[in-house]
C-alpha cells in the first residue's frame, strides 16, 4: 500500500467522495427526475462509508453492529429510491410511447414520400475504388439504412471497412439491433456493425470485416500463461514465507509452512477470475485464459484476461469487469473482518501496529475491533487478517481507473472512452508521483510499468457504444472506485497518532 502521504487520509477520502458526488450530479441532472433519483441512489450507497470515516476521524468508534445497521438502512433507502425510480421510469415510458406514436405517423408520411423517390442517394459517397469493401458488398450495406433507423448521408473509407455518417432516427439500442439483423440477412457473418460516437460527438456507423474480431489464445500464449502460473505459485509461496519470517529460497524445506497462507491468497485470485468467467458465460462472451502476474512483495498482482469475443454493449463490459473485483474484494473484506474478530493474544502473526496505518479502510476496521490494543508496538492477529489484506490490495490495484484494468474498463463502460483515456493518464501520473515521494515502496513502480507495457490501451469499442449502463450500475461502479481509494490511501502519521494506531 502507498505510504508517505503528508495530507490527512480523511481529507483525501472526503474530498474524493465529494468530487465523485459532484461529478455524478452534473452527469445526471441532464436526465431530469430520473437522473436525480439515480444520483441519490449513488449517494445512499456511499453514505455509510462517509459517516463511518467521518465519525472515526473525530474519535467516535462504531462497533460492527452499528456499521451493519448503517448498511441495512442504506440498502433499505436504496431499494425505496429504486421503486421511486421505476415509477418515474414508467411515467416517462408512457410519455415516450405517446411521442413515438406521433413520430410513427410522421414517418409514415415520410415513407410515402420516400416510395415516390426510391433511388434517394447518399449525399456524399467516396469513389468505390477507395473503399476496401467490394462494390457489391458496399451497395448491400447501404441498403440496410433507412429513414426509421439510421439515415446515412456520407461514406468514408476506414481501414478495411467503412464509416457511415448520418442521423440516428431511433433509440440507439433498437437501431443497432435492427441494422445488425439486416446486415446479417444480407451478408451473414462477413461483417460487424458498430454504432459509435464520432470525434464530433455524433452517432456514426462503422462496418468492419469479421476477420478483425478478437483472436483466440495461441499455443505460444497458452505456454506463456502456464509459465506465469508456475511463477506466481512460487512468488505466492515466497511472499507467504516472508510474512512468516523466513526466505523460502534460503530454506526451501519449510515450504509446507507457507502453503496455507498461499492457498488463502489463491482462493481470492481464483474467485476474482471466477467472477469474470461466470458473468461472461451468462452473456456468451469468450474470455482468454488468465495470465497471472507474479510479484515477490504480495505474491501476485492478479491476472490479465482478454476478451475473445466482441462485446454487444457497455453494460456487458461493466458487468464482466465489475464481477471479478466484486467477488474477490467482498471475499477479502469478509476474511479481513473475520480475521480481526478471531485475533487474540497468541495468534500466529505478530504485526507492528504501524502496519495498520497503510490503509484507511484496514486501519479503521482494525481500530473498531482492537480498540486501545493498537496503541502497543505489536499486535497478535489471525492469519485471515493477512490473507484479507493481501486480497484487498490486489483488488484495489486492479480497480485503478487505467487502460484495460478492471477499474479502467468500469470507467470506460460508465463514462465512455474519452473519460477513460483521461483517467488512465491521471492514474499513471499519480503512480509516478507516489514513486518519486516514496521510492522505498516498489509496488507502485512495478504496477505503473506493467500498466504502461501491457494494460495502458483502452478496451476495444463495443458493438453499441452509444447506450450507457443504467444508473444502478453507475452507482456500484462509483462505490467500487471509492473503496479502492479507501484501501490504497494511507492514514497520515498525525491522524494515526491521534487515533491511537501505532506504538
């Protein structure tokens, strides 16, 4: 975790929370009542954690019963707001259907005029020899567009496909479904149709050959994954050995002592990947085998998993990306809390209490359970504390909003590619600053290098980039990013001292 912060962790957490809340409000107010209700849902999800950290900062320590009560009340309010949101949505749907009926009548009149001019041309088409798509296929593709879905006005060559500019005449999801079906009827699986936003922030259709679909994992890549798996098993055993007070490579005969702790870490890693796989299977999306990332410090940074199928929309991208950290992170949090409650004098590990200064989340939870015991130099903890801590760090690192990390994919799904590019750059800059101010901690440097080399690019666009995930998913994504900050931001020495954490 990242040590060396001079400003107080409480200020950073609250400031980040208010930035996220303000960002969500500005984004949602354009959608009227529906948007504001969804924004309130996101606030309700964050409120228990904000109250917990705020009360903790002023010296009021809640027990686990009070924390659970906060969470239960929050969930109840979240469900109540959800009912209000659905009721408002039904009202909005009635208005929309009335508008659609009026639009349908107008379209009938327009279609009748169109029938009198069946050869209405696209206003601007580049010369056929400039389009990589054959003239015959291009004409068939042009035929799928219509005044009731997407009215194409311009064709532009793009790679080995084409871009069609024009006007979207229907809901993006419905238009994409109709156009895709028509394209398949005309040309089978030869081409893929993408509905995306142009740099001018206008809807465009991109048609590319299916030969550009994601490729399956090659034999060489599978061999690399196997090597990385073996290496990660070794590094997880070494990390467990170091936590137990010995170097595995200096005394390999003690490897059996490291196995239980290492297995605990692997349970979290496997559950993380299982979360991705289960949701991907639900959507019939193929995932590559995981490429685990070994590291001596914490055993593993998690795994890189590629999509081997095109994603239909940003909702699917969010669900698959969120499922891994949700399952792995929740398991880690439960193990951490269970370990704290099971800790007693004589437990296996003796940790310096300064260890709990390395994370706002871990430190505050430890203070709630241990109380004044954290004022000593050392504290006895159950092994589940260490396993839960490792799992939370790995989950939080993967939730950083950069590139093809889970956090980067979540930001891309909720806010789009432009925002995802900016958060990627911002994340790398912050990691660089952390490295400069705390050169003794190698984890930020290693992780920044891995992102730059392997994960800095955004995920490829989904087939329908225009339809955003619903606001419930946006609220969950914000909560995940908020807890990521709470895990990685340390308690400042002054705040930790005032709270009695550390000898």
